[in-house]
C-alpha cells in the first residue's frame, strides 16, 4: 500500500512537471511567433522607406550633366567629371565602370544617382 501511494505521488508529480514544461514551451513559441510577425512588419516598413527615399533622389543624366552637376555626386572630382564628359555618349550607366571612367568602388557609391538617357533623334 505504501509503495503504491509513493508511485501514485511520483507519477502525479511527473505529470504536473511535464504539463508545466509543456506550457512553458507554448509560451516561448507564442513569444517567438509574435517577434517574428513584428520583425516582418518592421522589414516591410524599412523596404517601403528605402523605396521612398530612392524615389526622392534626383538622378543625374550622365549624357547631359554639366561638370558642376557631376561634382555634386559623392567622390567625383574635377578630373573624373571631365573624364565622364569626354567619354560621352553612354548607352547605359554601367559603361562608366566598364570603360574605366570611374573606379568600381566609386561607381558602386553613385550608381543609384545616375541615369543614361539617350538623346532623342
């Protein structure tokens, strides 16, 4: 009788501990799901903000820009502005890098601010 009582008490204790651990795991899962949803929302907001900021940037046409306009770009010196002007016309903005008009690292910094519109015939 005493052994049976001890086994019932132990079984009950183990079941209660198991239930507590199970509830703790569910709480953690709920917290991580909420964090995941929040981080997804934050990422979406960040993407929208970046797109809006990119839309506000005035792009410079490398086929028609003056030296003064080109020098306003970060990292562009007088010499590089002169090289850009001398190398015209450009079919696309990547030709600044492929023709080695500007270094690749500088091109990566300014590429989002450039366009290469073709003159209308």
